[in-house]
C-alpha cells in the first residue's frame, strides 16, 4: 500500500506517481487536510468546504473499484480525511491527484475557487449515482441547510 498526502502532490510527476500506485497494486491510502472544514467564519464557508471534500472524494472514486473514508477534526477546525482506494486506473488517479492538490493550498485562491466552481457545477448537474461517500454528502447537506435562504449558494 502506498500512503500519500494530497496536500503535498502539487509538484509531483504524473508518470512517476502512476508507477508508484501500480507498484503498490493499486492500494492507495490518501490523507487530505481541508482548512475550515469544522470551524469557519460562516455556514456558507463550512458547506462549501464539505462540498469540496465530497466532490473530491467522489471524483477520485471513479478510478477505484473500492473506496472508504474516515474523517475527524484536526487542529483549528481543519478536517483530516483519510481515504483508502483500490485503484483500477493508476494513470487517471495520478492525473486527478495532481490536478486537485493545488486547490487545497490556502495561498492558492485561484485553484481553490476553481475546485468550488467545479463542485457546484457537479452538484447542479446531478449527483454521481450511487453516491460513494454518503457521510460526506450528509455533512455538506447539514451545513447547507443552515444557511440563510437569502445567502444560500447551494
């Protein structure tokens, strides 16, 4: 099994990463840190971060035959998510990991905004069926339901 931290993969080499996943026979453990997942300035920000996490999980699960997720609050409201994937398409998984990594950098506002836009578009188009991570969907929907209807982006 290979253990990677998504937040560290921005500069990774796609072919090398795919080879490492293949060498591990597709067994991938992926850690992801999402700032302001548990505590944020607004419910809208919380809901947006849960949506981003859920979208990322569902998108990566497309390249996996089996997936699981555990998550907990880390320091200062950061969400610490751990995924386990049985990857069936190492090249596509590697490309997606490298594509998503910059969006988790708190200093890369453009990449973070792009991921939120992608996630909102995905939500508007309809969900991937069946949902692979209902626990992430539930967290998103709980926070989104508490947003004042005048401010509801979702």
